[in-house]
């Protein structure tokens, strides 16, 4: 498996991103084209709607449940790591962080995470800034 860094940590699911969506959008755009250029405007408009609704729903719901679960797991992992490293509960300061900051902290190894937590609190670092500040990237190869 390729070593994960800030620059390559985004994942794509080939069947989803490069097959389903391009084909669905192609069918949708084709049906829109025929709706405006053919004599059967009504039927092609209906077909466009039939293609458009599932594409929209698939886009909106495609990973909603998996990402919601992943976000909860990341929070639990950070709470556990913080407690293990400090003996204190992360929940006491968790409200001071944005989701973006918490999700960025998961890439920091244990010897950097506490410093980054302090930095994020003092300097209000964005999630992207936290990721860029990580010296030894801790890969997450199991993300959704």
C-alpha cells in the first residue's frame, strides 16, 4: 500500500466516482439534450426527471451513514488517545474544537498530538493547518 501523506490522503471509490456518476450524469445530460431538441419534449423531460432524482439522491446519501459513523469513531479514538496520553478526559475541552480540527488531529502520531491540540487551542488552527503541521503523518487507510 502506498505511504499516506497530506497530499494523497483523499480516497476515491472507482466504481462510485468514475463509473456510476459519469454514466448517470451522461444519461441525465443526454435526456436533457433530447428534451430540448426532439419533438417528444414531454417524454424526454419526464425521462430527465427520472434520471435526475436518483442521481441527486445517490449524491446526497451516498456516504452519509458511513461518514457519520466514521466521524463518531474518530471522536472516540481521539478521546481514547487523549485519555491514554494525559489521564484526562478529552470531553472537557472537546467543545473548543471544530469537527475539522478534530478530524485533522487523527493523522497526528501520539508524540505530536498533544502539542497540536495545544497549538490548535492557542492559535485557532484550521484543520488544514493542523494537517500541514504534522511532521510524521499517521496514515488512515481504512477511511470511507
